[in-house]
């Protein structure tokens, strides 16, 4: 069995004197404290690896990324990190890969005996919005097609499939890539995504998309994903002091998700 921890949307380096708001208050001034508490919680969950799924920084500054590297170096298991849209400038300038080195996983790899694809949203198409681009999509498909795994985990900061809670916040070319991947993977493709600052689990006969809420915003939880053959179990875990989470709360209780968004057992068979 493969047991993973997922954490995302840290937004380290955000303006401490201007909290901001998405669904609830964005607690930039507590971002480092919350992330360090989350690392301590992740270390106690018996994980095989941790995935840091993007928006590590607020501005893509090297100092913000260096702080993230320092925090996650406290993990006692291997960890892999992806950039998000807020980290885009650091990716373009090469800073992201230089700071994180081999932790900045990109492309297709084996993750504890399970096929895993790490995608980078690296093009902004104006009115089109977020997209992978032809090169990223083609390289991803070709690598997966060569292996033709029974089970495929796809890690992407921006969801591949649009969720009704936030329109326009998905990869424009995500559905096309997903259709291509589904044609060469024997089971249902499991998409592990972030960006929306809320917990959501959506499924169809050919794929399941599991989106994890933010660390910078209520409820400040991490997600555990366990893959055992063709079975996937997922649950969210509290990881910060309750007063920190409640400091962020501002009427957006719905980000907690439904019961199934928070804990579910799913078949990856078609």
C-alpha cells in the first residue's frame, strides 16, 4: 500500500498587513506557523511520502521558496513539490528548480510502485485562462502511454476538470489530456489537485478528481491518500491549532466539503 500526505496553497510571503479574502480570510501572517505545524502533523501520520501541491509562495520570490524548503526539510519522509500559479515567475526564471532541486518533481515517475504524473501549468492564455500547453501535454501522454499503468495518479495544482464552485479555475486543455490518458490507463485516472481552497471529490466512470483545501485559509487541513491495488481511500486531517483556523473563518463553512469530500473509499477499476 502507498500512503501519501498532500498539502497545498501555503502562500508564504503574503502581505501580513493586508490579510485578503477568498472564501474566508487569508491568514498570511500565520502562514509559516501553520505550515510548520502541518509538517509536525504529517510526520505523525505514517506516510510513505508527502506531495506539496503548489502555491508554495505568494509572489514567487526566492526568499519565500527558501523558507518553504527550510520548513519541508523537517519532513521525515521523501517529499515532492510542484509549483502553482503563484510560483509561476520562479519557474520561468529557473529559481523554483534551483531552490528545490530533485524535490521539484516533474513528469512521469514511479511512486512506491504506482504510476505518478506531475504536471506543471506553465502557460497563461489570456481569456483562455490556465493551460498546460502542447509540449507539457504531449510529453505527459507519451510517457504514460509507454508504461500503460494499471493505476495512474496525476498531481496538478490547477484542477484538470472544472468544478462548479469556482468557474474558470481549471486547465483549459486539461479535459483533452485526461481523455488521452484514460485511453492508455487500464483503471480510472486519479487526479490530485489544489488551487480552489476547498475540499471536493468528484468522480465519473473514467476518472476521479480529489481537490484539497488551502493551508492559508480555513480549515487549514491536509489530506491523506492511500492506494492499495485498485482501491483508493482518502481523508482530511486537522493539522493546526484550532484558534489559527478559526481566525481565518469568515462564513465560508462550505469549504469543509460534504462528508464524501472529506473521507471516501473509491474504486479505481472501470
